[in-house]
């Protein structure tokens, strides 16, 4: 039997083989050229159907040609390959940051292409990625111009939201070609938009998400368990919320653990409150985790098992408890970030020309990769930026009711269906003794 190091080496070679076919398309994407549908990648239909997940292409996002490796490329291998290819392309001129990709997380949209000439009918497009393993450790901040949680998965989710705003601007365009590329269409209620049919979202993780899954080894999940309770990262340490003093939670920046956030997203979607004014919830269909992480059962119990005990009939229309399919991806060679890179975080959204670098010590972006400790500006994923994107879309859609919302906080609380679903989720978590989700007061009351 090969050892783990040999398996990682072979899996890494397979990813590179798949990703090598992406270089021409990636170069075209970097130059802003749009590729024909025939150049998009395809995956084994049996693998995709097993994942129950599909997605859609985005402007300036490339993919790979069909390839058969050892009888077919699996869903998990395809997600890993498009992530590796995108990282390689984005770091082509800054290879010194390659070690930062050890924490990469990426969102991949998959879409069925019914008229494809290939025997495979699905295309994969990476549309958002993030890296990092750091939380801002300062005092609570109220201006909305600083990122607090810079773990790869959380950064990738914020990058995805930015990508969705771009797609909404495409939808508002009078250009038929732009509308065709957009991932949204009108929903049945006549008031919202939704992802187009046969479009599904996948999350690829190089690192396992932090949180309660570290405390639980095998199923079945107990009826209620303090070891499965909500955990938070505060002052650089992961702690059960139950053990955190309220005074510290009021004064210091903190964030829920990665696996707790996945639980939340499985009910509320990844789009957040602001976008919920405009679109229906967007749910993750599958999560692919690097093969070095073995215990998918524990993570499944944390994400979905805790919610199986709840009552979900009272959720608003469009919301529900969604089962997330977990897949073990190929092993990638381990690469620890150098000491000078431990506090760095990168982000990218489909259509961006380059990565953005954020210094986690201050939660803000740096304009010069060569001097990441000099000069800072608000990150393009900060709350002030998100409010700006929200107002841009509201203006294009002629939504005066949304344009008149004075603060970020007001825009969130006026998303009534989202707020009702959130309160229902929190009540169920508390009822089954998994903890009361922490509420941050005053942090969103800024006008942008």
C-alpha cells in the first residue's frame, strides 16, 4: 500500500495534468477575452449526478477541456483541478506567495450544457476564491472598513457575494449577450431573481473548517451535546461560546467557527441579508475537502446532523434546511506558509484582473505586494464596499425602496424573510442546547 506522502504526490500530479490544459483558457481570461462554450470543461456525468450539483460560467473565468484520467475525472478531482489552475494563473507573477494557497477555499459553479458536442454535459467554472488563516485581534470596530474574519472559506464567501453583485449588473444590462452570460433569471414570485435552472454551487476547501467537528469523532450525534456547541474565534483562539465572557464579546472582534458558518449557510444560503432583497437563497450543493482530512462523518454531523433535530416547517418561502453532500478530494502536497505570510489573506472574484492582498493584522488591503506592511486601504470585500455594490444594483433596478435605506444595519434588518429564517435557525440551535448564536451590536450602523 502506498504511504500518504506517495498518495499526495500522485494526486498532485493528477491535478497538475488536468490543470495544464487550462493555461490557454486562463491566459485568455486574464486578457479579458470570452471563450466559446465549447472550451468549457466537462466532468463525468455519473460523478456530477452523484454530487447532485451543477453551476454556470461567468465572464472572464476559464475552465479546462474534457480529459479522461484513470477511467474518468471525478467531481472532486475537477473542483480541485480548476482551483489549482486558477491559483497558478493568478500567482504567475508573484510566485513567492504560493505557500499562502495552503488555506485556499474556492466556489465553483457547475452548469449542464444540453447542446454540448461532448459526451459529457457539465461545465465547471471557478468564480470566487479566498485564502487566509487569521482573525483580526483588535477591539470591536464600527466603520465597516475592516475585515474581521480572514479564514479562506469566509473570504471566499465574501468574494462570491461580490461576484453575485457583478452578475446582477449583467442582468440589468440591455445587452442580450451579457444577459445570456448572467447566472440569474426571474423567479416564480415575480419579485426576486434566482439561479438559472441546472446551475449549482460547490465549495472546495484545502483545509478542514474549524469548530465543533474537531470534538466529535463518529456518528451518531447525541440528542444534545456541549461538544457540538457553537464555537468562536476570539483573540486568535478558538473557544466554545459558552466559555467566553460577555464583556469580552462586547469589546473584542470575534467570529463564529467555520463549521458553524457552514451550518448557518445550509439554512440561510450564502448570499447574505442584503442580496436577499433581490435574489432567492443560494445554497451550497456539495463540499469537496482535500483528501488529507479524513473524518467527513464528523463534519457532516456538525453541518447537517445538528439541524435534523429541529423543526423547519416555519421557514419563509424559498428557505429550507438543505442537505450538503461531502466529498473527499485528491490529496495535495502539504505546504506550510512562511512566518512572514502567516497574517496574509488573498481574495479574487470572477472578472477581477488580479488578486487583492489583505494584511490580517489590520484587516485592510495593501496596494503593493512587495511591501505588505506599508499603506492600507479598505478591502474590496469590506462591508462598506458591499453596501456600495448593493446601492449600485438597487439603482440599476430602480429600487427606490432599497436606495432609501440609510445604513448597512437598516438594509440588513429590512430583509424580512431572511431575518425570519435567521431567527428560526437561532431558536432551533438554542432549543437543542447547541448554544445561542452571538449577536454583534452596533457594528453595522454606518452609512457607507
